[in-house]
């Protein structure tokens, strides 16, 4: 079958007519499906329900250090929670601070602290004429929202199959002192599912930024979120690599259990060098007397250790894998059409929460709108770029986690039909 661009105007119009008839049939079903955000499904939330029973009115509520977790104190997290999340992040517990329920909140605080008080004695960013961040794209919209909120200029850095374009990253941070950070989702990236290569991680660790207060914001949100037991990506540990490269202070590493236990009721952490942690604790002593130690205790007693958490994540994978497969199988069935028609491409992730689809330039917004017309809500086109502006209007993030596999099969059909119809209209403009 020829590609759409190779077809005559008449052939395209005939194809469009047939597709529109199919689209109307699907539209008549009155679907109400949501693939807009990476939310765990109810079945995933049920996996952690026994956590609600590990503490009760008769429980011993003292942590390993003998501190009553009902009371004030323990600024940076109880010892056993530090160990659990340290193992989750593959770092030493002495390099960890436990926060509240959200790593996004920790990232916001970290940027805010840099704005008002600088980084380890540097000039507060708010007093500088210009502050810039590098943003691998497509990327996580909430990262970009933080830097936009603080008026930080964002610079797009293209993603490659091995991570951000490191030639570009190295050049920019070396030449421009106003560049103070870079956002990274290094494993099963949001939205593409890419894991940074060993070489990419080493090049990050060896960066020679002009700004002494430059930091890598290493958001390893999906570090243990594998889809397949026999096909898992490996990521070198960034704190260790930075230390080996003589740059121990250059990275902040973030994680949470938001998609491990309960969103909004998990625990979050930052891992960094000892000197960075001293700087962070200075703010924390003003900000809080201590985060929720009962929740920290609850998590530790439920999972017990990293091995318990890994086994728990296998249950998540068993729920998630059929959903990803449902979307990917629909794309695979139609790959001869979509791929052969030259109107889209995608990546098969081994973990994480998303599938990234690249349509023809100028089509993403129209595809999302078309799918919505048939009852399928998707992430807004452009959301995976700073300022919500995809320069090519081509990237679409698919979030399979929340609907059932059966719903996803229907949603994928709607999506493929939408891609085809919008692509034909785009090509007809030039015929």
C-alpha cells in the first residue's frame, strides 16, 4: 500500500470517506475514556490497602531510634524510612532526606530555595538578570510548570534514543553561566519511555558548567516501574558517577512512592551530597519540625525492605502490562497502515507510565481534538514542551494506566482513526 503522501487526491478522499464512516460508528458508542494523566487505576491502589492496617491504636509507634512517631522531631526522616528509599534510589542512607508525600513538592522547594537564598552560598537566582534551565523535550509538563512559575527561561534540548542531546547540553552549560539546571527523567522517561545510556549518564557526571551553582535535577520517578520481568532497562547511579568525576555536588536526585503505594499519601525523598544536604536542612529547620513520621513508619512496616517493594512492583506490572499491550497491539495491528502510511511513529517502552506518539507536523492538536469528539480524552497537545508549545505540533502523550484493557482497545481504535483522518486532511492541503 502506498503512503498517504503518495496517493492521489481522489484516493485520499475515498480513504477519508471510508474512515469517516468508521469514525461515526465508534462515535455513536458514546465512549467516555480518559488517557490524559498517568494515574494508577483502582486495581493498583487496591494493592496497597493492607498498608492501612499495619498501624492501629494498639501499635508500637516508636521507630528504630526509639522516637515516638506521634510527636514532633526527626527533621529529615526516620532511619528505617531513609534506608528503604535509599535502597529504592540505589544510594547510601546518609545521602537521603525524607519529605512529605510528593517529589514534585521537593523539586518546587529546591528551585524556590535557589531563587531566594542561592545554592550553597551562591547569589540567589532572584537577584540575577537572567536564569535559564535546559528542558529535554518531549518531557514532563509539571517540571516545566515549576520553572515557568519562577520566570526561569526554558531552553529545549531534543531527546535522542539514548537521552538528551549531550553535545548540545555540554556546549550550552559550558558557554552560558545563566544556565542553572536541567530537568531529567532518566529511566523510562516521561513521555517516551527512554532510559539514558551509560555514556549519557557519564557525560552528565562529567559536565563542566560555567555556573558553579548549576544542578542536575534527576527525577528518577520510574526507577522501579518495570513492565517486564525479563526485559528491564539499567541506569548507572548518578550520585556515584558525579563523585567519580569530581563533581559530587552537581546533582539532586528525587523519588517518591506516589505510584508505588498511594498518590498523595506516599513518601518522597531527595538524595544529594553531604554538602548539598547541609544547605537543604537549613531551610527545613525553618519550614518544618518534621514530616509525617507515621506515614514513613507505615510504609516501612508494610514493605519491610526493598525486596518487599520489588515484589510489590511486580504486582503493579501485572496490571499495567496488559494495558500497554492493548495500546501497542492496536498500533502493531495497524503498523502496516500507520508506519507504512508515513503518518506516525512511536516507541515501545519497557517501563514507566506512558507511550509517546509523533504524528505529522501540524497534526497533534487536531488529533487530540478529534479523539475527544469520539469520547477519548488525551493529554493536551503541546503539554510535553515548555510553555505548552510544541514547535512541530506533533507529539502526543498516551497514558494507558487508568482505563481497563478493554477500554484501552476501544480508545486505541479511536486514536488510530483520528490520526488517519487528520493526516489525510493535512496532506490534502498540499494536493
